């Protein structure tokens, strides 16, 4: 059985959808099941991301699951600015301080 393992650096996300639009193409969508991802796996990952937010471990998280060039899931959690109550935008830009951590999940 394959698992998706989420590590602590979940705030680092590649905005695949924005990248594809800028490159002049739209990311194709696919269901988790059609991509071979077990039912409930995406929901479990989303639940865990929300738990990170609720526990105060991260202010905001953006996630994208892409397989074979198809967007399986795209979600945003928490806030871009907690004090002002600004939700995490879909087009958030993250400053990456360490290039050894841009990969945050493995299947």
C-alpha cells in the first residue's frame, strides 16, 4: 500500500496551477481514484493540514497534489495574516530560505 507522507515543511508549496497558467496551459484535473490514490487519502491529508493550523504550528498552508501532470488536489488552509484575519490566498507566494526542503511529500 502506498502512503503520502507529509513532513514539517508543509508551508513550502509550488503553485503548480499558477505556473501552468503563466506557461500558457491549464493544469488538467483528475480525481484521486483515477490517479491511483486510495479513497480517503486526500481527505486525511487535508484533515492533518487543518490540525497543523488549529494547533498553531503554522499560520497558513498551501498544498497541491500533482500526478502525471494532472492536478489531483489543491487546497489552502489558515491565514496569510493572522492578526488581520486575511485567509491564505490561492496565489500566495512563499519565500524559500533553504532549497533542500522544497519537496514536502512522497508517494
